[in-house]
C-alpha cells in the first residue's frame, strides 16, 4: 500500500461541504428550487408591511387628544337663552373655541380661519358646527354675540352663561384666562389660551387645533373625522 503524505491524509479526512447554491433563495419557477421556510417567512413579512403601509391613515395636522380626560362637555346658553350641551350637536363634527368679542387679534383671526375651513368642506360644511364660547360674559351680551359670531359665518353659534358657568367650562377644557386692566374700567383685555377643540360626530373630543393652523389643514382634519 503506497505511503500517503500527512497533508494528503488530512485532505482525505476533512469533509468539505458543497457550496450553497445562490438559486436556493429564488422562488420556484424562476430558475431554481422551491423557496425555503425562511424565504417564505421574509416574503410574508414584506407583504404584511406593504398592507399596513397602505391601510395606515395619515396623521392629523392638529394634535390628537383622543384619550384626554378633559373637554368632555359643557352647560351653557346660546344667544336665544336656550340651554346647550354637546349632546345638542351629536351627529356633527363640533369645533369649540373660547374667546371674547373685544379680542384684538387671535380671536377674529381664528374665527376667520374656521370660516374659511368650513367653506373648503363644500357639501360637508353642514355637518360641522363651530361654537364660540365667550370668556367675557359681562361685555359679551347675547345681543352682541348674536351679531359678532355669525358675522364670520351664519352657521356659527355663540355661547354664554353666568360667570360660574363660564369658569366651569373653562376648567373642564383646561382653558386659562385672566383679566388685564386697561386705562378705564371697560377697556380691559383678557389673556387667554388659544386654540380649538374638535369633537367627532359621537361627541368624543379628538383634536386640539392651534391658532397657527391653516384653513386647508383644518378642513382636511375635519373631513377625516367626518369620514369616520
């Protein structure tokens, strides 16, 4: 029997596995064998990701406060003296804004943006209700509110009440306001929180809209809530 070198014996003793075929990861019918379990799992994961990406709704422009434990309801009066709560507007998307008629900037600007957003809704506009809650019941009489609020849009409703009712509503919505004295007793202003609260048709608070939000963005968010 011929003598083999040590190197030759080691070569014969070591089992060298066959190289992994590149075609093993190619699905059946495309120049290769059937896919492995790992390949099928990866393909399924990709399909799930594509499905979720297609079905996931885009984020709101406004802040989503759907799980908030505040801004649940109010008890106020409209300019005709009728008692109003959120339940009166069930079935509509409701936008609640706290302000006062003597406000020099934020209030009229916000109301104008809401009016523009409502116009952008087209035929869906009748399914949206904007409510203006005064923080200044002493000067904002029902008569004044009945002229001021509909001037932005005839469908807008002004709400008022006693000082106690206004304060209770402000606390429930976490709205801050404070009187700032002016040169005369009747020329005071109010520092107050800005922004709007939006409720879905079931009466659940969903969004907080900052005063810098553009009308087209507001309209897009309202449409999404109307669509459910």
